[in-house]
C-alpha cells in the first residue's frame, strides 16, 4: 500500500510534464538539407565538371594536408550554398553551408 502512495504522485507528475506545452527546438542544418534537395556536386566528379556545371567558385581556399605521403592534399572550393572538397581533382565530399549564424551545423571551413 505504501508503494502505491509513492508511485501514483510520481506517475501523475510525469504525465503532467508532457502537457506543459510544445517543445521548442532549433533548426538543424541536416533538417534543412533534407527538406530542400539542392543541386550539388556528387562524389567522383572532376573539378572541371564541377566548374562547368556550377561556375567558378566564390573562393578557392588554400590546400590542406600533404605533410606525409599517406596524407593527400585536399583542395576546397566555396560556393554560396556548399563547400566542395577535392582530392586529386575528384570530389570526395560536399558540405552544405549554414544559412544563418543561428542555424546549428558544421563550422565554416578554416581559412
């Protein structure tokens, strides 16, 4: 009997906590990327194909890597909506850029 007396108020509190109102959430970059399928380069495309389809990038960042033989040199091109990463002039990854400072997502590329 004493256990029921302790458990019932706890169950009531748990039930009421869900009714306090809708949960507010931040917009995640991944959610925006899934909602709006943007035309972006695909893995394996050449740099020439990317430039022909999307035009010249806003910025070509300085290459990273290459300190050791097993670390390839990575080129990075920044477009308005995404950043393209190349290894040996082939796309290895595309990262969608943040739309605003409040959006939660990857940090901007190191310049």
